[in-house]
C-alpha cells in the first residue's frame, strides 16, 4: 500500500493536508483545475519534493528514508513532457534506470506499449504519442525488472499527447497492466470523463487543498465537480449506466 | 558505425599516431633502430628517445584523453553540447591558479593541486550562475569567467621578469615541448584513473540525458553523482592546464565526432572519448612540431585553429541537440 498521510508542501506549489491511499492493482486519478497542484503532488509522492509536514509510506516504509536506488525499484514516474534526447536510440532509452535489463520483460513491455517497431529509431524522430509510449515502456521496464514486492507507477498526464480514442485505449491498457502486474498506479488527468470511466479512486484537488478522495462514483458528483472547476456541468449517462459530464 | 568497430579503429589509429609521433622528424630511422634496440643503434639517440620524446608523446596522449573525457562529462552533466573546459572558464580558472602557484615557486605537484582548485572554483561559479537559466547562459558565464581570469593572469604576468614572462606566455599557449618523465608519470596514471572513475558514472550520465528529475526517478542520487562527475572533470582539465597550458577545443571536438559516429550512449562514449582525445592531441602535437620545422608551434594554436571553426559550425548548425 502507498499511503499519504496529511502531506503538506511549501515549494514549488503549496499543498495542504493531503491524504490518500493506493493499493496494488488499483488506478487512482488526481483531478483538479490548472494550477491546483496536481503535478506537484505527484512529484512529492515520487519523492522529488520533500514534505514540509505529514508522511508518505511505501509498503510501510517512510519514503524519506529510502535512497534513490531503493525508490527506483518500487516506483517509476512518467513525466508530462518527457525528454526527447537527440542521438539516443529508443533501445538505449528503454534500459535507462534498469540495473539489469531483462529481455523477457522487455519483450512483454514493448508489446504492451506497442513500441516493438520503434527500437532502432532516434528519440528525436518520435511523434508526441510515440514518445509517451516509449517513456511508459521505459518506466514499466524499470519497475517490472525489479524484484520489489510492491511497485507503483506514477503518470503525469499520460494522455496529453493522445487523441480521444487513443487516450481511452491508453487508460484501459493501464488498468489492465495495473491488475495483471499488481502495480499501484496514480495518474494526473485533465479529462474528468476518462477518470470517471477508468479510475478506481479519485482525488479532487483545488488550490492545493484536497476537496475529496475515495471511490470514483462517490467522489465524482456533479455538485463537487462544479465546485472544483468553477463551472456549470451537465451529467449524461448511456444505457449501460456509464456517466459523463459536459461543461454548459 | 558500431561501437565495437569504432573502438578497434580508434585504438589502431591512436596506436599508429603514437608510434609515428615517437619517431617523426629527422633521424627517424636511427630513432626506430634505437627504439627497437637493434644492433649498432645510437645509445644517445635511445637515451633521448626515452628521456624526452617518449614522455612528450605519452603526455600528449594522456592530456588528450583527459580533456576529451572531461569535455564529454561536462557536456553530459550540464545538458549542453557546447560546454568545453576551455569555453566555460575551467581552463581559465586552472591557468590563473597554476600561474599564481608558479609565481610563488610552488613545486610541480602543488601547482597541479592549485590548478585543480582553480578549475573546480571556476566550474562551480559558472554552474551556479547558469543554474535554472537557459543553456546558453553556461557558455556566457564561462566567457565572463574566462575574461576575468585572463585579465588577472595578464596582471600577474606583467609583474614577472622578462625570462619568466616568455616561459609563462609559451606555457599558456599550450605545449608538450617541456614534457618530461615526471609529467608523463603524473598525466598517464591520472588519465587511466579519471577514465575508469568516469566510466563508473556512465549509467548516471546516460540517465541524466532525460533531465535531472528523470535521472532521480531512474534511481540516481543526482547531487552526489553530479558532484563526483564535476570534481573528476575539474581534476582532469585542471591538471592538464597546469602541466601543458591551454590545449583548447579537444574536449569539444572529440565528443562531438564520436556522438556523430555512434549516437548518444554515454557508457560507450566514455569508453571511446579517451582514445579520440589522445588521437587528436597526438596529431596536433605532431603538426606543432613538423609544420614549421625546425621552429615549433604551441600545440594550443593547432587545436584552436581546428577547434574554433568547429565550434562556429556547431553554433550555426540548424539544431544543436541540447543547446
């Protein structure tokens, strides 16, 4: 279990009293308007920004007590704007952060992230979507090649470079991955409907303050989303009961 | 080109350049006979070869290896392909500190330690000034630090007597003419040690190509590994400056040529850079000796004549990979 207890941060953006828990095989989505502190929270969970107050427990251990190597064996993070190092082959990028590359795992990871045909390409030649997939594959390789008993994948807007269909497919794939490999996943998203459809749990954030956290269906109510996004919404649902929100 | 092919090619070329450099000039045949200790060889020639020419060639190769490895490490650490010890003020800081130590008549090893200190101070100052700013700031800060060190150096030199003035000026232009056994015994083991130590940072420097934050998420202590990298690069560049003066642009040219040939894979580049640097300085030293024979040019003039247009080419290239 990855537990965040009453976490507060002063820099680079203030966060106040955030608590959440993410279990293995679960997808938790952080939602909120621009500037709410979503990415800052994700990087704090990743251990990059030290907490001003509160604590983060990873499999019962304090995150602050783990060195960079131990941390990397049990959590990986895919950034919102991943690097595109010119001159570096995709095959070389996929092995960054992997102490002992595992060909068997790499083959599976490449298939899952649809990167098999990109191995010999220069990273500078990749499209936005391809780059996201390659960095996702790298992060999965890092996690799955480690022998840590609990592993967490943190994703900062993993669908930012994708069209509506590809974004939906990406989230479905991520959920499958979470369940198949028993990975805990925490993703920052902008699209409330993707969260509504795919997340197990949602954390709503506004101005660095936690508005709600819990099961997706219970947290994502029209009134709460209108409060968080300061806009009027209409709620729709199809004949399967799948809900969606549109701005009015 | 595959890394293995390039390694074999570079090792062969460097070996060949080393051999040619050892024998080149008048009496090459006599020198070869002396080298191989053939019957009837000139004993004095052999003595000169072992006491003067061999240390010089060894120093040139080691200095090139150190400069190229330092340049590659600095470029990787600062995500800036144009960073080079001479351009970002490291050599200037080292030269000033070494000149101060020389003026104070410190022994050779102490001069090298002072140069390392000067190089490290300049590098820390420049990286502090450039932190969080555009990558070009690193170069501009280096220009400013170089100008400051250059002015202080001129001030210092102007107080020296005529004889000392000439030797310090010649030293500053970069030369292996004064290399002796002591210098070779300092530079060669240092080149091996720095190369091995920096190769241990290869995986870290590779991760760093994704950015400092991504390197942390990949399992590296960026502060600690970065400090080790900077210290090793400053040690390499500082000691070379203290011993051989300013041999510019080797740390820029060697990594660039290698990146062009094999791509961006730091563990591989760190293996190849010492060979490429050694090859460049061996050829430059050979040119310095032979171009205006019997007169001799400072080797720094040759590397700058080749390196400055190379730098301009990189500046005007359509899209440098990091800058």
